[in-house]
C-alpha cells in the first residue's frame, strides 16, 4: 500500500471502526489477517513489505477450523474490546489505535503486522518533512530522507514536467484529494493512489476511479487477496503432491521393514529343521517335516519340495541372515523419510493437528503385518522389541514373566540383561546360535530397555549386566525372578532414553497388555 494513500485511508477507516466491539481475529494464511467486528464487518490485512494492504470489507475469506497461535494471541487481547482514538504514522504505513477499556495501543504495521504496546515509540506520528524542491524530490536517494516518496510517486514525478511535478507534491503536502484511483497491472497486482497516473504510465494498466479511499483500498485489497490466495492454493497443490509422494515412500519402506522382519523370523523354522534333521533323510525332497521344537511342542513345517531337507534349512538360515543385514538400512531410510514428512507438516502448519489426531505416517498410511514371535515365547507375559540390527528382545512384565522368560523360553546361548544394583525386569536378547555375534548397538539398546523397567528408569545413565542365560540360575526357595549370576560377560553403562521403547516396540497382539497370543 502506497504511503500517501495510507495517509488518507486511515481517517476514513477509523470512522468505520471507532467504538466497534471486536468479535474475533483470524489468520486464514501466514500473511493474511482478519479482524471481525460485532457488526459482522471486517478489517482485512495482507502483511507484506511489497504488497501489504489494509482494507474494510463486508465479507472475509474462509478460515481454518483451528485458530493459529498468532490469532489466539491477538484474539485474547482484542476480543470484547473497542478501538477508540488513533495516531497515524503514515510515512511508515503504521497506525496505532487506543484499545478500551484496557488502555493500551494496538499498532498495525502494513509490513510487519500487529503489536500491542503500552507506549508508542518516540517520534511515532510526527509530521514528515517534504523536499524543498522538485529536483531534490527526484533524486534517486531522496526516499532515504523522505519515506513518503514512494516508488509510484517517484515514477510519477519523473514522467512529468517540473511544474506539473511541483503541483503534485504541493497537493499531496497540503491538500486532500477528491478522487482516488486503483490501477491493475498485468502481473495481477493492484495499487491504490491518491493521484492519477500520467498518460505514459497508464498505457499497460487498467484504471478504476473510486469516490473514497476506503473503496479504492477495497479494490487493491481484493486483488492482493486474490493473488495471495491463488498462490496459497498453488502451494497447497504442491504440498499435497509432495505429501502423497512421501506417504507412498513411507508405505513402501514399512512394507520392506515388515518383510525383512518376517525373513529374520525364519531362523526359528530353520532351527526346527536343525533339531529334527536326525529324524529324516536330509537328502530327501519332502513337502513337510513333523517333529518337536525346542520347547517340546509338536509342529508341522511345510517345505519346498524342489529342495531337499538340508537345502530347505540352509535357505531359511540364509534368508534370516539377509533380513538381519538389510533391516538397519531400511530403518535408516524410514527415519530419514519420517523426518522429511514431519518437516513438510511443520512447514504447512499441520503438525499440531497431526499430533492431536495421533496420525503419524507410520501408523495411518501403512497396514502393519503382525511380526512373528517364536512359539516358545507364547504364553509369556512379555514386551517384544526388535533392535536396530534385527535382534528380537523380550522384557518380562512381572516377576512370574521374568521367571518364565529365563527358565522356559530362553535358550542357553541367549543373552540375559538386568540393571545392576536394584530391582528391575529381566531382558532376553534372542540369538540364532551360540556363535552369533551381537553388534554393540543392539546390546546398548537391550540394556536401555532393561534400565527403563528398573529402579534406574529416571536416571540419566544406568549400569546393566549382560550374561549368557546358561550362567543365570533361579534361587531355590526364593520369590520368582530372584536369580544368581555365575558369570557376568560385561557391564554396560548406557544412556536411559525413554523414546527407545516406542521406537523399537513390536506391534504384537496383546503386547503391552497381556501374554502373546498364538
């Protein structure tokens, strides 16, 4: 909005808002403000250094369902109050209204938006000086000393003769125009002015006359509003495309993660074949094998009849190892995509609503498959986790579950973890075989899970013991969960990170509430 036009607009605008009770404040978009009065009329403002404007309107643009923080901030200070007198700092396109009955200033800056002040800045509202000659006004740096010499005014002066330019300056400095003009440019913007542009400057623009500054401001404001909302709609379309693309990528990466988890769980079938290999001809091509698993449960496993029994077992072990190698890379990719998704929502102002609705992309856009839990853990009340390297980690929910994990479900070469120096849950890190190495990252994660369910859950760091299950024995006659550790492999000092539970938890039916379901 041109500064000289702003000078004439505010007195007319004040006649409409003086004594009006403010109803609500809205921010339909990042730079668009709406003040609604009890009379169902509105003051709209586009806050922008180049196309900022302020105008009176009987209608308003659509508003978001939930007001933004900025809207709530100003609504709290204005709702139910009235705008009384005003002070105009028109060269800088600022106006301050006195808010009653509270008694403070609402300062509106066309370039920066609203501010509430107890006192106005020094020099606010002072009458500006004017250049002493046309030549001085037409100097390329004159605007630094005379901010009212706006770009449209300087262009006008440069296109007129010295006498005509002097007459324009004199009218602006001393008089009140009886006509106002709004000029529409090919790029879609509109500029309201208190003088008529010279003929050379009107060749490529459309001119509309207005009887009042309020009417001219409405024409300029509606054009700015249309341009801003059009850009917003285009931005919304681009945002939707980017969002759909990220959701599609997240859906695929979650599917990959679940597929790799299924591959890792194939090690249980491979061990079943390994246990029963002596009962069948390992070179025979069978469609199934029946036998007892390591928990003594009779089961039947379908095989690929194109391969012999030993080849089926080797293929299952190979797939499980491949899943373990691949899952860290998939999870790294998933974390990167989720960060991009969160940043996209934050830029569009959706993150707060997203959090309220609990609609994270990892749960809404992907239909999760149920992870496979080895059959020997069925019936044990334990929380299930999968480490970043693909290792299954079980944590007992109570004393009986701790005892069952150690004595019934865990194998001798699995790892047992417990927080040192106090009570806590028993944690089992499941291994495929005795010689399998566990990466340090998975050990630290399992140790952290143990610390989170122990006396050290509120500490910054915790010491956690690690031992082979074969070296941990229940104490006879003691309460369930009481054990004696013959050999401690190592003691880990880990950071207690509460977010790790949610990050590694497996979505298993009944997990977190009861025993695993078969």
